[in-house]
């Protein structure tokens, strides 16, 4: 039985156009520059360049230099450039890879050198994306991310099933590393998808980090019926009310939504979908039962600490129970930080 959940993808509308550039607000400082790397720079220099450039991986918000040093300590890491977007409405990573596959590969090569990866791969959104990129990207293996959510966690799981540690780094972080090494350019911009049923135009925008969300959202021509703006993901993103909040490297998408997903919380019908969806081997319905008992036994909150908050369990639940939140509560209880 495949893990994860199959979601209806809606990426093509935002991939129809090329990435557009949103002018940077005047108050933001110019991007920093430093000395580019020499050819044949070693691991320490590459990690140093990632730190100097202030590169943050868009996949998880981890500073790239720290991440590469962590990967270097892993046993025989396989480095994978994640050139796909897990979220069904987001296509920023895919668009970046489409626009400049050679530079993404250049960054991946540097990252692989920095962490001593035994092999490197590009995980693309589909076979079609691989076909598009193959001419520009030689001497690298491709794989598809698969069509189930959450793709990154499922990819890691697939590798760990073969006894390998898959270390994922975002396409945008790879691109930024290539720019830091070759041009001495600090990371100052990111690509964000603007979409949602409240947006008349779905588009990928190149944005200076620090730009207010409002300026980027405007590129999507939000409709008057827009009731909520969600940042991060349509599955487990957060609703924002203050649109003066700045774009960060982790802002993969800004979604104008006519309504927030309904959470009616009907009783569990015992279908087991949440268990099958979870990429981390957690049994959310069982956790829920423990919480609903009123006196959960921390020793029966199995594996909750492994939760990556992907929200797949909540998405598949026919009773619309917010299982991800329940697992979050269980983590606190297990850690002695929360009440039942
Ligand atoms: S329990 Fe956590 S890791 Fe598993 S599907 Fe739910 S949110 Fe994702
Ligand atoms: S998906 Fe929802 S209804 Fe089905 S077992 Fe899990 S909690 Fe129960």
C-alpha cells in the first residue's frame, strides 16, 4: 500500500508564464557581494561561501552551510536537489529548475563536494521536467519525486528503506550556492508562487527577501472575494492577516483563498487512511483515541516525536479531523509540556 496521499495538482496555471520579477522596495539594502570562490575550492571554502552568502534552504529554513556540515557527518549521504514542490498549488521550485537547470546542477555539484556525498541526484516533478532538463544537465542522475504528498518525506523514506541517507537540498538553495561561488553574491531573492482560488492570475514571482507579502500578492490580482491569505502551503500553511509581513526564503507560496479549509471534526470512522498517509509511521487515529480518552498514556503515544507536521493525515481524513494538530498536542504531552 503506497504511503502518502494523492492530491489534485494545480501547478500548470502558474507555470504557463515565465518567472516575473517584482521590483524591490526602495528601503531594502542592495545585495551584499564578496569574493567569489576560486576554482577547485574545497569543502570548507564552499561551506564558508554558503555561510557568507547567508543562504537558507527553502525546503526547511535551515542555513545551507549548517546543513551541508550536518550532511557531511552522515554515513555515505546521497545528495538530492529537490526540484519539485510538494504543495499542490506551488510551483516555485519547479519554475526555478525549468528556468536554469544548469545553475541548479552547478550548485548541487558544489554542495555534493562540500558534504562528501557518495552520489548526487536531481529529483524533478515529472518525467516531462526531466526530459526538458536533460540537455543542460549531464553527469547527474534524475529521479521523479512521485505524485504523492508529502513527496520529500516519502523520498527520504524510500532511500532509508534501501539503507541510504537521502539528504535533500532545495533547488533555490542550489542556485544561490552557484551564484555565491561564481559571482560572490549573497542570497537576496527568492521565487514565490502566487495562486489560490482568490487569485485571478497564478504566477511565479522573483522577489527580494524582505518585500512585504502585499506587494507580491498584488501580482496575482486578488479578487474581491478573497477571504484569507495563506502562506507556505495550501495543505499546512498559515493564514496571515498582516500583509506587511516580509517574504522570507521559506515563503514558497502566497495563496489568496476565498475560504479557509473547513474543519468540521466529525467522529472517526476507522477508515485507517491517516495511518496509510503518514510518511513517518505514526498512527494518527490511535493518537487521537488516546487524547480523547482524557488521560493519554505517554507510553502509548507511539512515534509522535517523528511527526514532520506535513498535514497529510488531516488532508485524507473523511471526518475532517485535524489530526496533525492532535499529534502536535500529543508531542507536547509526551514531552511533559502540555495537558491532555
Ligand atoms: S502524523 Fe505528522 S508526519 Fe504523519 S501525516 Fe500527520 S502531520 Fe504528517
Ligand atoms: S482518517 Fe480520520 S476517520 Fe479515518 S481512521 Fe484516521 S482519524 Fe479516523
